[in-house]
């Protein structure tokens, strides 16, 4: 898998963290450097760690399904992507609980425990993508992990700023874009697998 593809996956995966960061930005008119670092390190760190854990699990699973691995990788990415699209479409922009109400129940809290819980909740999809990386077996997981983590860190910081400036309008669109990206990459992997 190439750098550009992994970067696009990183953008797709980071949309939940971006949305949560926008929510956090709603609570402050001028985020501090400490707040930027906190969202970047927590969200980016977990988005880098979870694919590695998923990859280790996927390697073993991939040995058992060799030959149809591209189908499983496509299914995983498509399921995650369609779920993000569904969540983005099902939330009204005006609703106070959008997006990811379950993930952002503690969004007003600024402590490390709150950030830890939010980082874990928004990186579950990255674990599943890590499994697909392991199943495919052609991914340099170290490069993928840092790229996904760095992308998430940057977009989380941007989300914090956007939330402080514009409010809730951009959150649903972020989830829709992320979901579409993941589905398209899954389809590409499926097509490439059949063409081999």
C-alpha cells in the first residue's frame, strides 16, 4: 500500500477525532497551546497505536484467509466508512448532541481522563483498519502508524480551532467525507485484489 493511500485512510480515520476536537473548541473562544498539544497528542497517539495492535492481530488472521484477504480488507473499510456516513447523515446540524454524542458525553471536561476516554473511543476504527493492514500483509505498519497519527494530530488541532471559530456546522460534513474516503479505498483494494 502506497503513502498516498495510507494518508487518505489517515484522513478518513481522523474524522471522529476531528469532530470531537470541534466539540471541545465550542467550549473555548481562544484555545491555548496546552489545549492544542493535548488533543494532538492524545488523539494522534491513540490513532497511531491502535492500527499497530490491529495489525498484529490481522497478521495471524491473514495467514488463515490468504487468497481472499482483499475481500476482508474491503469489507472492514467499507463497514467503517458506511457507519461514518450513516452517523453524519443521521444528525441534524442544530442538535446539541451531535456528532458522536456517545463519544463526546464528557466533552466539556478538560482533564486527562476525559481526553483518554475520548481518544480510545475515536480510535476503535483505527484498530479495525490495522486488522485489515495485517490481513493484506503489504503494509509497513511503522510508516502507516506514524502517518495516521500525525494526520490525526494535525486535524485534531485544526478541529479545535474550527470549533472555537465556527461552531458545530462542519462536524457532520467531516464524518461524511471520512466515510466516503474509507469506502472508496476499500473498493480500490478489492479491485486490485481481483486483478492480481
